[in-house]
C-alpha cells in the first residue's frame, strides 16, 4: 500500500464527504472516489475507513491513497544498503522517482521501501530527481527525524556525485561554479540568472581519456537540477540530459538513455552518536553504446 496523503477538510457546504471530495478534486471521477471508499482507502487520521455519506466536517483530518490508472512499471530495482532504528539508505536506479508525484504513485522508491519494510513512517530526507541514480537517505521514525533533517538544512552532510560528460580540455580543474539559479521556461527547467549566487558546485576530473570525461561533482548547495545546469553552462552537458542546455523531445514513456549522473557517496557525523558515517553506491556509470 502506498503512503497516504493527508487533507484537513476546508470550509464548504457539501452534504457528504463524497460530495466534498468530488468538488475538491474535480479531475478525479466520482466513480473512482466511490471505489476508494468501498476499498477502505479513505480513512480518518487513525486509519479507520470512512463512509462516503459521512457529513462534511470542517477541520477533520482524513487520509486518502492516490491512485494512477495504467501507471507505468519501472523495470529497475532499488537496493537497501543500510537499515537501522533511525536510518535507511537506498541505492536508487535511474528512472525511479523518489516519492509519489504526477504519473507515479506505486512505482516510486518510497512506496517500494514501505512495502518491503512495512514501515509507513519512512520519509526521504532529501530527493534525487527521477533520472538520477544513487543514494537516498530515509528517516525511519519521527522521533529522531529532525536531527537528521538538520544535517541537510545546515549543510553538514557531504554529497559526492559522478557524471559522464564531454571533455573540457581548455578548463583548469578542479574548479568551482557559482551562479544564481531560479525557475526557467518551461516551468520544470532551471536557469542561471544575474544576481547573487545561490548555488555552488565543485568540479573535479576523475578520468580525462577520450571525448567523454568522468567528473566528480560536489554540490555545496542543493538547488533543483543544479549539477545539470552547471555542467551544461561549463560546456559539458551530462550525457543523456534531455533538459540542458536545450529541451529535447522525450522518448515515449520517458525511458530513453539513462542520464549519466550518479549520487555516489554520502558522509556525515551522526547527530545522535557523533560517529562518522559514510555510504557509497554500488552502481556505476558507463558511456552509452
């Protein structure tokens, strides 16, 4: 079962819970809401099934489970690298979303891990976009979640990525790319704009043989698509990137050549024990044939 969404019922004059949800979410057919009620997928905050003819109660918190008809199957498997009382570290494949969004509900890393572990308290502490592979850190319980979330808010976690991109023989490495990123056009792309920098990426070369080099990327900030934008701006867009520097037509189903970007390593001092912890992906990038 997927992780439920939560809704606090807003003011409205609807007679029943079913009527209110149909009005609140007009893109979802009434028959689909009726089906969810019949299967116990509309619940109160304690997880008890609610009836469709229940009166609309302003302020009541309900849980409902998002469903997508004909959801695409992602034929790639995640791996669990570490699992303890506070943390779970997963190694995500390309094309698998971290959390439910858009056309993906069941076929997400979070939903798969909840099903595998039975732990509905799992929450990703950060996210990788769907096309990026590698490490994702999850909190396994609410009691210690904020301690680990602070690592990201306070930039006390070291994130290392690997990327395959065209050679840049005219630049001197290592280098740093500073720029200001903000939403661009279309809305799902980011763009560098004038102004005070809000994004910093350190770039090193691991292997400089041939027309495609292997790079190590260390983002100090965590802006959306930061690494992809910065590499494209340097003149070396990451192999398989359909968004930067130019928007390209996507393959049907969105599963063309993998983006050659890997969240390779995470390291930090554990906020509960002070112990140094580090994790490394078992995945590897390869130049598409």
